């Protein structure tokens, strides 16, 4: 059964709205290996495109989907870098604009202390992505896509906040499906009420919502705090959601569909290089399956596999796999650990 | 028939959220008469409490309703003045807080050029009312009231914007009715998209919506521009609205109820001192009738009468009438002009 | 002896740089008398041009001097009012520009509690005068004047701060004398170090410095705190000052000249309406005498008389006297109290 | 002859006030060589402490001088890195404070296009160094040093601007010598008038001034534009300067002493890795010689040698040489090119 009916006549499969940033990760390659250590002691860094929706745009493109990005980048060499990177992959950049008031691309310096401990140092003062504004939102562009994905970070500050809400309002009146990736980041938010206000506003309009238990708690604070997963799913189904995906980290995640079913998956076992980056692989894989019309449990398995592949990597974008690599990974994992290794 | 069912067990009839300001009007009284002239040539001014929701709080209190105000005023003598003025009238001020960062009460200097031409010069840089913030919103207070009135101006800037939205969300989960007085003022808004985003967000949750045709156009821009009054009313009835009042200035106004009826009224004939101030009289009178359970047409007539009384006055608050005065005014107008003078 | 040699060939006697504002004073005239009372209880206000350098520009013009004003006013009716008021008096307004970003004229609401107790409520958020910027400063204009008067308030914030400093630097290289009226107002300053830095920077370059003991203390904090009047005067004489006037309120004031002399004066006895406004009368009168080449003691007496005349008035600008009125006042006071009434 | 008499009883040789930042340079070492290329194409970066006064603090410390740093760094791992780096070198960090409002260390990404073409991409939105404020300036600390070096970049914005000026005022009243390294960087400055105002203010109080011809032009704009080197030197000698060093890039530089002498030097020939970084080596070497009481021409030669050594390097701090290395470099260059290779 197809829970979300995309308009197959549309040019773009998916537009992604939100932040694109640059990740500076401790170098870890054939030439240089910065082993686990405090950030202050790292001398050599590798530069990658980053930012959750940017990563997902790379991920779905690797699976052959036609994606476009709606965002704002700096008017400098780093802005050039991002646009060139997207162009080379085939991600449409026609709706990426340049910041006009000295705003800079967000930077993320990752600190990798061990397989499980990592942290990040963010540069997000006057970040270019948060300068996206309502006049940057083009209705024709939104109308040309099957769906738009909103990254919750875009809601953290004006005018990006209003740009994202406008995009959702235009999507609603043009039958462009809305996918909400809550993607909570503490920076730039001022208080919890604000988070609940804006997350819930988008969640009410969304066809697909993806987030962790903590992210759903933040979203629901002013509506009904303290709900469990089933209650959360029921709430959002009572609005517009067809599929609600709630994640519990290493314990796995569950998709709740609006016909009352639920489907669960857990991570594939791998040796992690870092404690983050899995989520974007998960989103890329899950959405690919959804667009293919797969059964939900297969979408989840594919997403989970892609997530596990990404936590092994030193980056969150460059190493996103093509479709065959994910199938191959699943096959090998199942051969090693058994057919049901990720299914709950 | 009662379109809005208030919980009669609640302590407060109405909480009003938004701006309270000070009006400096050209003096016009027994001692000094500043006749119609450019503002720069006015030498003597009279000081009054002003700001739409503040005026309505005075108006409904004059009719014996129990009102409370949710707002922020300056930490100076003008803030003292407002609170003392409210206290003396019996308006609850327990939820009026003081601005902590030098924000000042908004000031409105009115220019009266003729009976029909007037303008205003606003001081609203770092206005205290727009510093109202989510932490100033108290759920118990909202739960203690039959309804909350949101003035649209409160949505113009953060953090007042989020304070107002939070108040509405808390009202919804506590069965406190929501009355939305669109009350558009150009100052402080950055662009039209913003206006449509936030007005429509509140309108969707409201039981009663009151505004001019222009204000409904602003509200609906990102949903469906170009609707006529019937279409607008239908849209908001499809959400939560029971009564939608759309005003056309001197041509009169119409209330659309969610049972498909409509009721129209026009102004009573008077000699105007100024072209503004009527709206707050209208709101005060209409809401009083609504709380009394009157037929909608009687609510409208009472509101229209109070509006006409106020455009004759030199201020927008002090001269708001008590109930008997409005009845008396209606009686005299009808004796002079005929029973159906205001009814369409 | 002439302590300051003005270039008599210059078109303007004096350019004044700094704030012009609007004073709203409790009405006190034939029609309405707001007696001493808290500001919150005052109902009727009179509007006057205000702001120390604006008042002094009016004062010296009343004495027949040719003055020009360098400042920024709001792009609204109040800005029109100020420019029209100056134009009518003959004060040159060619170098008054309009604020472009919504800055508003500062407002001063005066509270008159008794003859000796008064306070003010200031509106100075995004004040137009502090938006004066270096590009507003015109070297040819400065070169066309015998002297420029800098009001210390102009130094409180950028870009007005840099505009004032630029004006002084251009004055120095064009032999335009510099008169520094310290005119300390707490608003807008961030800390005491800032005050000392910028006051002392201008004081070092000034030919004439006028201020209270407290103002000199603020100026000298980072150079040598705790000096007495003689030490202060010696310090500034060691830089460029020819005349240093230090005021002690009701106890009188003293002018220190760079030839080591000192001259003292005290106020003339009057019944005061308010505790402020005297300083600008003092400055106007003193500067008039100085330009006339009078003995310093006569300049002081004339200034002191004008100060006493102004504290009796309900405003700080409109009632500034013409020359004959001051002479007349001095004559009458001396007849009543004796020839030496103000001299120490 | 000693042009500047330091108080030899002081604990610190030199305090340096201004920015410390982080340089991310394209990796160029045994493991990874990022050859000349556009910044967007660089994948691997090396991290170094940077910022002109920070580099000079490293440079003079390498020569055995006792230095302390007055600045503000971020409250994050990069702030830790800087403090730890200074601590390890023996630079006093007791007067480095942490930014409290999310300000971040400035970042400099260097683009190396060829030996002569390079550019930088700066992250300086809400830079921590510009948050240094007057209350961070400690008179006892300044009194404990022979001299303080002010980097002109510290003057670009408040409150760092006022912190630097306060430091100079406290230096003056405590006989701590003032060294002004103009160090012009376009970022953060708003207009040319501002630059002239604040540079000239510090230059007037300085014992030693170092800058390029362009930097002196910026400094002198509001005093006397269009001067040549001799006129500039004479101007500053007429204030407090004992030594004025004016640089002309590859053409060499000249020191003007207040006894009317002048001494010139030119660069030593080397193969450059980058077009910047020489200035800080020059400053470090020149100041070391000055403290040793060397003849001015020898100070210049030593500084010029250290400059040439640094343009060969991939960084501006780590590779600053110890004294012996500079002597050795000079010896080798002279053997190869002749005794007078750098002297003009």
C-alpha cells in the first residue's frame, strides 16, 4: 500500500530546504590519521559538505532521485565550493541564493573522542542558511516537485523561519507533499516554547514526520507533553501525517502509518568511526524506498543499512552510498548475522 | 442561538493580549482647542491610554465585564500610568510585566487634518509591548478565562509573536475561546508573507475573527488570494471559526456565522472628530452583546452604535461609554433617523 | 584681553553639533496650569524644541549671532517641525540631514515635582541625533565658521561619535575654534571608561571647555582622577584650552583662563519653575559676551543672568531672551539686590 | 643611541593587545601537499594559531623576551587551544578572558594561488577578539610591563576599540611605552573616516609606530592627506613618536628616528610559499633588536631576515625562528649574496 501518493508528473522528486554547511573533520585517510583525541589537539582537518538536508540531498541523488536545494550560501569561496559540489552531483542549485550581508556558511568542527563520544564546535554566528528569506521562495519551483523536505533547523530564526513556513504553505496549496525532518540542533533556538510552536506548526501540515523521541517531545510541549510513541503518532495522524517515524537511537526506530500499523527496525552492527551522520543516511535510504513504493518495513531496513554504513565513515556526505552498495551491504550483513539481524 | 459557548464557571470574561500605548492627541477641550491642522503646528497635547486591545479592555469593562490584560509596559512613569489607569477601572493587571531592557511604551501622536483626514506618527522603536515573551504567558491565567482576545499587532515581532502564539495554544488545550482582532498596523512588520503566515496561523485556531476586507486579504495571501467575503468566511468556518466579522468602513460590516447565515449593519450618522477609534468601540460593544447571548444582529447594532459614539470623541479610551449610554444613543438616533437607520 | 581669537572673516559665528529633540512639558500657561505633580498624573503637555545644543543655537541667535546646526532629525512631521522652527529663527539648517532607518527624534517628558525636584523621562531608543555619521560632516561648512560647539552627548554612540570627532579634526586643520559643552546625559553611554575616553579626546583639542565638576571628573577618570578645579584647569590649559569653565550649580561657577586668572559668578535670585534649562541660557549668554570681546567676568554675569531667567520659564528654548531683555533683567536684579548680587 | 628608554625594572618586556585567531592553511607537509589552487578545491587543512599580535607574541618569546597577551578568546575548544599553545610557549595568559555571549575565535582560511597570489577568507562575525572590553583592562598589569603593543585591528569595533584606547591611556600615565602596529585589515571597519580617527588617536600617543605607506595614508586622512614618508615621520615625531617605521613591501622599509636620521632595509631573497606572514616576523625581529639596544640598522636587518624566513613557511606562528636561527640565516644569505644584500 502507498501511504503517500506523489504526483508522478512532477519534474523534481524532492526539494530540500534548510542548511548546507561545511564540516571540518579530523583527517582520517591514507595520508593522515588523526586518531580519537580532543579537538584542540587535532592538527589536520578534511573539508566536506555538511548539514543534514544537504547530506540527504546527496544521499537521494546517489540513489538516482532528482533533487533540488532551497537555501542560502555565503558570497565567498566556500559558497562557490558548495554550489560546485552540488552541480557536479546533479543536484539542482537554481534556488540557492547568496547571502548579501556578510553572512557566512555555518562550519562544523567535529571532535571524535572515541567510537561513542563525539561533539561538535559550531560556527553559526550570522549563518548564511538562516538568512534565507520569504522572497527567496519560488512557488513555481515548489509546484514542480513531488515533495519538499523541511529541516527543522531552518525554523530556528527569522527570516529562514518564515521562508520555511511559506514554502510549506505553498506546498499545501499545490499538492506538493511535505516531509518534516525535525533535525533538532540547540544552537540558534532561544527557548523551548519557540521550538514547540514552530515544530508543531510544520508537523501539523506534514505528510511524513521523522524524528527522535526527544524531538517529538520538544514538538509536543505546548500541545500535550509526556506522550508515548503511539500517542504521538495518533496526534499527528489526526492532522495530516500519513507516516510518523520515531527513532530511539541504538534501540532502533518505528514507523507508524495512518492505517494503524507499525513497523520497527534496528541498526545493523558495524564498527563506528563517529556517533553521528547515521541519521542522514537513514533518511536518504528510507525516502528512496518510499519513492519506490516499497513496503514500509523494506524502506526502514534500507534506511537503517545506509545509516550503519555512514557511522563507519569519516564524513556525512562524500561517502553516502549508491543503491547497489546498500543492497550489497544488507546482503553481507545478513549472510554474517542472519536474515532478521535488523528486523524487530 | 449561541454560536460560541463560553464556560460560565470561569473567573474572567476576557483576557486581552497585545499592545497598550499612550496616545498624545491635539488638545480639544474646554480650555484648549487645537483645531484641525498639521501635527507640526500643534502646540498642546492631551495624554490618553491607547492601543487597540487596551481600548477594548476599557470598553468591555465599562459594560461590566471582568477583563484582564496580558502585556508588557515600560519600567518608568508611563508604565506606572497605564497600570494605575487599568487598576482604577478594575481591569486586572496581574499579568502585565515590566520591560527590562529599556523598551518604552509605544507612543501615538495623532494628526487631525479634517473630519476625514488624519494620520499618526508612531514611536515604536524597541516598543515594550513587543517585548512580551513566552515566559510571561501563564497557563493558569488563561485557564481562568472564558476567552482570550489576540490583537494581531502582537504578532509583528519576536518575542511578542511567540508569546501570542503560545497563549493561543494554551487556550486551545484549556477550552478558553479565542477571539482574533486582526488590527493591522504597518509598523514593525517586515513583509507581506510574514503577515499572512502569522495572521492565518492564529485565524485557523480562532472562534471569532474580526477584521476589515483588507485585513482578511493580508491574512489569506499565502492560502488563497482574491477571495470575496463569503469565500473568506467559508474558509475560516472550515477551520475553527464560529463567527467571522468583515468590515467595510463607512459601508458597514457583516457577521458570517458557521450555520451559513449573515447579518449586516452600517454606521450610525454622527459628526466625526477623527477617522479612527471607532473600531475599538465596535469591538467592545459587539463582544458585550455576544457575552449577553444576544442575537447577532443586536450585537452588531450595539457595536456599531458604540463605534459611532467614539469617532465623535477626542480619544479612544477615556470616552468609551457605559452600557446605558449606548442604549440611550441608539434610542435617540432611531427617534431622529428611523428604526432601521443602521440595519441593512 | 581676548583669550580666543576668532577669524572675523568667517560667515558663521558658531556651528552647533549634536542633538535636537522635542520637549513635552506639563502645560503651564494662561489656559492650562499643570501644577507640580508626578508625570503620570499630568494630562496636558506643551511641545517645544529642546536638546542642549539646539537650545544654545536658539539662544545665541536671539543675541544676533549667525548660527548653523549640524545634526540629524527624523523623516517625519517632528523633523519638519524642528527644521521649520530653526528656519523661522534664522538658524542655518543646510547641514541638518534626515534619518533613513526609522530613527526618531529624541523626546523628553519633564516631570516637575516642586521648584527643586524634577526629573525627565527620555525616549532615546534609535534616536535620530545619534545617527549623524561621518559622511554628514562637511569640511567647507566647518571652514566657514568662527567656531564649532560640540555637545558631549553626541559622543555617546557611534556613528554620531565619529561624526563629532571628525568635525573637531576638520576644525583643527581649518583654524575653526572648538568649544566643548560636556553636557553629560547618562542615557546611551555604556560605561565610565568610554565617557572618559571620548570626553578627554575632545577636551584635549578644545579652546573653550564648559562643564560641571562632576562632568570634569568623568572626563578625567582615565587621566588623573580626583583633581580639584585648579588642577583640572591646568591640565586642559596644558593642551589647547584657553578658557575652562567649571560649574557648581547653585554655588556658582568659575572661569579659568590660560593666563592663570580665575573669575567667579553665582546665580541671580529668582523663583524657579524647574531645576533645569539654566545651563543652556548660561552657555548662550556667556558665548555672546565672549564673541563681543567683553571681560570674562562680564561674560559670566551675562550668562548667569540668562540662566536665572530660564529656570523661571516652562521651557528651554522658546523663552530664551534677546540681548536687551538680559541687560534689563540684570539691571532690575541689581536695583533690587545690589550691584554685586551675582559676583563672588 | 637608545631612542626608547624602557624601564628595566618591569617584569614583562612586552604586552600585546589584540586579536588571536586560528589560521587554517592548505596542508603542506611531509604527508600531504596541497599545491597552489583555489580555496574551494583544497581538501586538507592544517590548523595554526594566527592573528598578527599573537604571532608577534610568539616571535618575541622565541627570542627569549617575556611577553603577555591581552585579549579575549572563545569559551570553547578553540579558546582552550590558544591558551594552551601560549602557555606551552611561556606567554603569559593571565589577561586573556573568555567571550561570554557566543562570540567565536576569528578564523582565517588562506588561499594560495601562486607564490605571489594569495587571499584569505575570514570568519569574523561576532569575533571574540573584538569583544575585549574596557573592564578587561588591568592597570597593574600594564604597569608591570616595559611596553604595550597595540594592534590596529583592535580599534575596528567597540568595545575592543575602547579597551585598546583605555590600555594606551593607562600606559601613558604609568610610563609604559606604546608600540603601535597599524596592521590594517578591511573587515569590521565601517568607513575611512573611522580608520583615520582611531589610528591617529593611538599614533599620537605612541613611542614606536610601524606600518605600510598605505596604512600611514589611512591614518593621516583627516589630518593631512598626501604626505610622503618624511612628512609623515615628522608629523608623528611632533607628537610622541621616537621611531616611525614605514614599509614599502618588496621595495624595503625605512625607520625614521626623532633625531632626524633614517635607516633603510630591503628583503632578503627567498622562495616564498605565500605572500603574507612576513610582517609579523619583521615585527618580532625588529623589536627584539630594539630591546637589545642594537643600532637601528641592525634591528631592521634582523627583522627583515625574520620576515624573509617566514614567507617561506606554510604558517605564521609555528615556524617563527629562535634568535640563533635568524643569525644563521643572515650569515648564509650574506655568504651567498654579499654583505650588503639587504642594506640600501
